């Protein structure tokens, strides 16, 4: 067994005896325990450092810098408005198609960005992982800060543009943290699974960028659920991200809450993906430094 495997297979706990001398308690790793959550909390300073590093490096040495945060959702909504609103002739359901598509795109971008970054964060930090011990789960979690900043900037742009178009917020906007949380939970869980697979099968980093556009068009981001043909409605219904995006759009536009049954389904699926992601990540973690 290599030194790295021994490090991953053992957890060292520090304590102080009555004589105030340090004691090292060594125990075998178990699947998931409260002590693992406590360890994440103990390393919260490192989490904030990694998150700030990701945020600072993201747009360093770019000509537009932080303006890319605005350009990406606005350009996407503009393309959707032309292709789906004008060429395909789909309805914005009482709103300009730009506002309609942007309201769904903001939550989808949060999901896609988090999934993409979480899936590759172990590969991109291979040198750090193989030389220093820290809870490896901090790396995918550290990607959330930049996602939230991007979402907030996009949200501000949406509010400014929508207000100038006659949109007025209602109490339904208070639901946005719920739908954003579900999208991030889904992304983190999926990212943990993808990151676990990517450490052994580098093909995943090539497959995922091709898969995400297909998933986006299978989700009502650029169109509403009412535009889905009846023959395909059942397939779209069982896509949990479809109801997350639709719920976020309803919150933006002041419409009714999604059907309760599909809301519960989205929550259950998100929790399932999160648990599965953590289990896969923990199983892979023991040999992580040896395969990077």
C-alpha cells in the first residue's frame, strides 16, 4: 500500500489528555460520518481561500474581464429570441421572448457552470491533491462561489432589462433561492459523479461538453413546457431539470407554482443525485492521488 493510500485510509484526530499532551487517535475510514461534516467545517478557511482563488483567476488576463458574466446570458437569450421567437414563431407567453428565455437561462447557466467546473476541478488541481492533505470535497464545493456571483450579476441585468420592458416583480420571486438551490444541488451531485469517473476515464471530460447542449435542448430553457408536443410530454416531465427551470421561470414572471407532485419529484431526485455523488466521491477518494 502506498503512502497516499495509507493517508486516505486513516483519519487522524487530535485531542488533549489530562496532562495536556497531544494524543493521536487513528481510526479506519467509514463511508460517511458526522466527523466528516465537522472536518469540512474545520477547513472552512481553506474553502473560502479556494473559492476566492477560483473567482479571481476566472477572468484574469481577459480583455472583457467580468463583462463576460453579462455577455454570456444576454447573448444566449438574444440567440434564443431570434431562433425560437422569430424563426420558429414560439410564444413568449405574454412576455418578450428575450425576457422569457433569459428567465430560464439564468438558472440553467448556474447548473451547467457548476457541473462543468466541479467535474474537472480534481484534474485541474492534481498537483495540489497529490501533495497536500485536506478534505477533497472542498474542491468541488469551492466552485459554488463563482457560480453565485455570476447568477447575481445576471439577475441584476435581468431586473434592469425587464423593468424597462414593463415587468414588475411579485412575491413569487421569493421562490428563486429554492429553485437555485435545487439546480446547484443537482449540479454538485452530478459533478461529484463525473469527477469520480474522470479520474479513471478521461473520456468523460470530452463527453460532458457534448452532452450538456443536448440536455439543455431537452430542458425548457429556450421554450416553455406548453410548447412541448403531447407525444413527448412524458419524456420531458421526467427530466427533473425541466421542472427546476420551469419553476424558476414561473418565479421570475409571477406565474403559478409548478405541480406539487413534480416539485416533490425534483427534490427527491436532487437528494438522490447528491447522495450518490458523495458515495462515489468517497469511494474514489482513497486512491485519488495515485490515479491523477
